[in-house]
């Protein structure tokens, strides 16, 4: 293994919880901290700890439409966890370290583009904020996000749905058996970015073997073809066999192997609620794998590979699914014409439920079909909070037509029908509310 | 009266304090081969007019353990490590006699695997066969629950001259550092103990009784008979003596910078509200990162005698010293020579200084004064940029709560203390560059010995309570108690304070000197499923480094 310089941004937020007995509570990273400290990982010559910075509302407004505004949907803790992800990116992009791990909470991958409140323990999407920060600061980059959280990252999928320069791959427990109930292979990206959203649902009880099979035979080959400038791992840890709210059989050793093979530039913690039996060992394994150290002695006290081995039926199911998804990816270019035909715009309507805050949202999204950029996007959204909003989004690297159309749409919107109207222009780093 | 002795690398200094006034000073050359000899000499000199009965207290800062480690004059140690899962053995092996055994507790101190007596007994035989008399036993998470270490220790009890147990070294987490600390403790145990035996024998001849204290790396002291249990705590007491010296010679109550500028190096220390800052985890010695509490110092390679060169258009000051300043017959120009040329000091032979600086001026193609100024400025800048780095590092130390992140205290010193040879000529410029008022304490040449004399006894203690398990652990004392489910944070706080007091008194502290501070105070609800299964309480307290009571800072004259 090659020893690498690894940055660690550790922010356990020991004084922040969604509620006292919520899985996302003060105690969550306590034992992880104990294990990381006891192993002396921060003393290693190639491991560097950095204090997280604070994300700003500008950082949030670059990617989200928060209703009514960013300040109203977040706490300081969110600014620190997003800031932690940004610090990780900074350290990597300035080449202070070879890779970095933001071991921060609260998580973010269920937060969608429009934010009326918290969903799936997430308010703002910390990886997405980081991605746009990177592009704003270091120029446009092709970025791949591999989300290994057990829950489908529906928030990240939503945000990058129309972005052909961000490959979002989520590997997770089958949505028919787990929150949020989405993430099927046919969710494959918007018309301008077909194939740049890849979902790999795995059956309950999948063990190391299944995860690593999908990694080696699907994720890594697709990454090879996509040729990203940066690989980001949304490092959720709830696929673990001891996780109390999921049904998978992944191990700490499996996570470390996955990390070594994926070799992400940046890893960001997402979920993972087996705080005592799994997280301490998974996180030590991931840090050691990122730093290029021998992690073969990292294992859970009760680890017994035989007990958690997946059935041959599961193995066959995964093999078949992997080859189907790979076919789909191979044929992504030919599918667009079939899908959009002569349409100039494509529209999708959805109901979105915010389980953490108990909010319902009705959303209609309209994308301009475009061969030159991600496409100008408008969103009409109405939430059970009573807020109705309209948003116009001009994507990064936008073509001049999409920008003109976007500006016109913003000018001509009937403000009387909406509580707030937003204009977000990534290239010009503009965010206007009226 | 108090006798303070600092056995330094070059000189051994002693002061006799009478009601905190320096009554007598003495200085002898340190005999590195026989430290006791230097001690005897300096003591004889200082007590030449008085009898030992005038002594109320003797404090000693010695390089005995430091030298033993730095010069590799240490005993062979057998290390028995119960390492559990985590880092591979290859990264934990500290010497050729490191052995790994089964048995470990997890992060909550719950035993996951028991020890294997046969395995341990075989290792013990092997170590004995190799003539090893000193053993260190260290378990993963032994500072959460020490019983694996004590069980292993019990099973080989009586077979070795001395056994060091990891949890006795520190209550903090960090297995590799615990291994290094325990190893060094066992390795210097013999050397240190025979040194102390000699001192005791020497003092015994005085036929009078006074307590003897030894200075530790954290700027605190412990009573001589306690020091033999944990000799490793006495390493690096030299820089600690110097910082405590500055504290005793000034009336520092606020954030401040302390500089000790020597011939070769400059030591930097930082005070927060008048209290010297400690290393976050522990001091480092000869490449070993340890868990030994120590004052936070940074040593940089610049001093009055640093070599000055000008090559390829670049001026370099330090880090080497090739001899004294040219003004004192040295072979190369130095910052001291530059200061002489600038008229900031009138020591040495001015012509020689001018001649040395003139060489630099010629190659730089500037007038003599300009060259001197550039050298002087460069030396000051090396120091001030290190000071700024150190303060930045302290202010940017990671924190783990939202509260600390948003309202964390920052160190903002406006005060600069400077001691050492070039203190007078350099202090004004350094103060300007750092935006600080400068002070040069009196009697600074014996600051170390004064600092040792007046340092109070320090110690720390960790109390962990887990109400789900029903246990309370007093880590550094190796004590475990049963507690009821209703046990609260306040109960743990009280136990921690009481036990810390007891421990400090045992170490030799006086009741009046127990300036106690809680350094960690955390209580987490442990939620399993949707109900609270118990509380995980972590309390740490310390007797702060500081000066003995009845002594007002800045009173020493």
C-alpha cells in the first residue's frame, strides 16, 4: 500500500442533537472519537487534523433554494458540518494533503435542492455544498460522488439530476425495504444528464462480498470511463451488520477494502447509527485505508464472517443486477433521443415528504432540453408550511441560450402567485430573491 | 529557606531563597558523567556559610532521566502489549522485546477477550531467560478499565525487579503513546532509582529533616519518594524550570509570551491568563511521543551565537552555532556581533565584531550598519514568526462542540517576557514586532533554579462513570467502584475532586496549594433503542501548574 497524506476534519458536535433520544444525537461519534484517539491516529506522521471552517449562507445559496432563507432552515451545527466538508476539499485541492475525510455531523444526503425543512435527519446537503464550493473556487471540475450510505441519497440525486458533469452513484439497501423508498436503477438522471445518476439497490443481508462485487464490476469500471477530476465518497456507515435501523451485513473490514479500492479524494461521513459496535471500527478502518496503512487488524469485537455471509441467491441477484445496470450505462447516449423526442422542455411533478419535520411539498420541475449544458431549470414548489415559491436555476457552464431563457423567466414570473421567487446563477455566483 | 537546584546541560545552578528573596546564588559546571557530583558541589557552595537545618524545602530539577533516554543509557525492557483490534503490531512494536498477548477491553472498558495465563507465563520465562528485569505492560483502552493490565501484572508478579503498568502513567487515551511512556518509565527506572538512592544517602548525612521535591515536565513537583514510582515524569524538566522561573520573577496574570534566548536556541512558551500552557497530549523525547504532561514549549534554532552566512544572494541566520560570537573570538559572524555593531550592546571586542559583519556587508554590497541591521532583523523575525505560528496553532486547535467552535477563547498576548543572554538588546525590537509590552525579569540568570524552588506539586486525575455498567473508574489510581444507576455527574465531580486532593497530598502537595481546575466535564446519555440506558460521565481535574502559596508572583528579588 502507498502511504498517503490524509487530512481529518473531526467534528462530533458533542452538544447538538435533533432530540435527546434521536439517532442523530450528542453520543453518536463519542466512541468513534475514543477509538480514533486511543489508536493514536492523529499522531501518525501522515495524518493531519484540521479544524473545520464555517460554511457561509453564500455557500448554501450556491446550491440550495432554502425557504424562506438559509438562516431559517439551519443551526450553527449545519454550518460547521458543511464547513468541515469544505475544509476537507480545501486541504485536498491546495495539495496540503493527498486525501481528506470529513468526520462530521449532522449529515446531509437527504437534503434536496429545495429545502423547506429537515428530511432524513438532513437539512442541507453538505457534499453538494462542497462540490459547488470546489467549482466556484477552483474552476469547473468533473466530479464523481459515490454514496455508500445504506439509505438512497435522494437529496444528492435530486441536486445532481440534471448535471452531466457530476456522476452520482448510490449503492444502498433496496428502496422497497428501507427509507426513503427510492433509488431504483431506472432513476437514471434527467434528460440532459442521462446515465449520470446510477442507482444500485442491494437486497437486505448483502454482505462484504456483494458490496465489493458491485464495486469491482460496476462502480470502478464506470468511474474509469467517466474519468472524474475528483472522487467523493459519501461515507455512510449504516450498511454495517450491527446497525439498528437497516438490514445489511457489511463489516468494518469491508468498508476499509471498499475505501482502499475506491480511493476517494474526499470522504464525508453520512449516516451510521451503530454508534458503539460499528462506527469506532469502521472509521478507524476508513482513516487507515485512506492513509494507506495496514488495516487488516481493524475488526469489530464480535466480527464473525461466517455468521453474516450472504446467501448464494443474493450473490446471483447482485451479479445479474450489476450486469443490467452496466448495460444501461453503456447505452446512456442513445436513450436521450428516445426519451425526449422533439420536446423543448421536460417536466416532472413530485410529492416530497420531510419526515424529520413533518412537512409535505408539491413540486413541479421544468428543465430546458439542451445539448450544450445541464439546462435551465425552473421549480414551482408549494409546502404544507404555506410557502409557495418559484425558482429559476441557471446551471454551471451554462450555454448562452439557457442563461437568456433563465433571465427572462425570472423577469417575467408573476410574483403575486408566490411568496418568494429565487434566481440562482452558478457561473456568475448570483443568488437573488424577490 | 528554600534551596532550588537546576542541573542543566552545561551549568548546575542553585539558589537559596529566604522569604522569597534570593539570598545566595551558586553556579558550577555540570559533570555529565556524574550528576550527583555537580549536585554536591553546588550544594556545598551554597551552604558554605550555613547549616542544612535552615532548609525548609529542597527542589531539584535534574536531567537524569532525560540524559539516560537521550544517550541510550537505559535498561532492557520486556514489553507485553494487549493490543486488541486496531493498528497492526508492526506499528506498535517499540523494541526487540515487544510481545503481543490476547485480552482487551473496548472503548467503554468492557472486556471483550480475557487474558491467557499460559501465553503470559511463556513470555515471562523468555524475558527472564534473556536477563530482562524490567517489564512494561500496556493494554488497549486500559485508561478506561485497567484490569487487563493488572491481571497480567499479577500473573508475573515477583518474577521481575520492576513492572510498569500503562494506566498508571496517564488517564488519557492514546495507546501508542501509552506504550512509549510505559516503556521509557521502565527503561529509566534503574538509573533514576540509583540516582535517588545516592541523593537520599547524601541528604541522610545532614541529620536534619526537610522535604525534597523533584521537578516534572509540567512545571510541577512531586515528593522524592513518589518520584521513584514514575521517574519518566521527570524528563524535560529543564524547560519547565525556565518557564516557572519567568512566572516567579514576574507578576504575570494575563496572556503572555515568554522567550528564553540562548546562544544556540530560543525556547518559546505561552501563558494563558498567567498559567503556562501544557502540551495537549504529552511531551516528545528522542522521537517518542508520550503521554507525559509537559509545558508547551517550542525550541527553534536561533540564538545570539547562531552562524550568519551570505551565499547566493541569501542571508541565513542559524540554525547552527559554530562557536561564540566573533567579538569573543568565534569563527563566524553572529547576531550578537550585529547587535554590537548597532550599538545595542557593548559586550566583547567591537573591532572583531565589526570585522566579522564587514565580510557580510561586503558580499551583500551594503554599508556595515545596513548589514548589521539586516542580520538583527532577520534573527528577530525568525523568532517572531515562530511565536506567531505557535499562537496560531493554539488558537486553531480543533474543538468538538458547537459552543467552543463559536465562542472559543483565543490567546491574544500583549506582554512579552524575555530572558537569556541577548534579552536586553533584542527585547525592544521583538516587542515592537509582536505588538507587545516587553519585560526583562531581574535575576534571570538563575531563573531556572528559582522556578524549581517555587513550583507547587501538581497532578491530575480521571474519573469515568458508566451507569449502565454500574462502574466508576479512578484511572490513574487503578481503582474501580460499583455505582448505582442514579449516579449523576455531580457525584462524579465530587469524587474526582476528593480523590485528586488525596492524590496531590500523597504526592507532597500542601493543602494551601491545591489550586484545582476541572479540565474535562462531560456527561452523555447512552440511548439504546429509544430509551436511555445510562450515563457515560467523564471528569478530569488537575492541580494547575503554578507557584507555592504565600508567594505573590513577582515578589522574588
